[in-house]
């Protein structure tokens, strides 16, 4: 039995990705700016207050 013919076919190796992949002069991907510690704390406090208010409304 020829075991090389069984199973999934092997993928292509060492092939070019095409003309659109990482062209020179293409715009770089930008990451969104990180929030500061003060912004993070303010967001967490607002979420905690909102959750506490919802909990009081249910009771």
C-alpha cells in the first residue's frame, strides 16, 4: 500500500503571497492609542456606579 497517497494533501510551501501583500509604500497599520491610567480608573468607577444603581433599582 502506498501510504504517501493517504491523508490530507500537503499545503504549498515557499509560494509568493501575491502583489497586494506588504507592498512597498503601503500605509502602515496603526494601533489605537492606549488609554491613560486616569481614563481607565474613571471608566471603571463609572461602570461600578452604573452596576450599583441597577442593583438598587431591582431591590
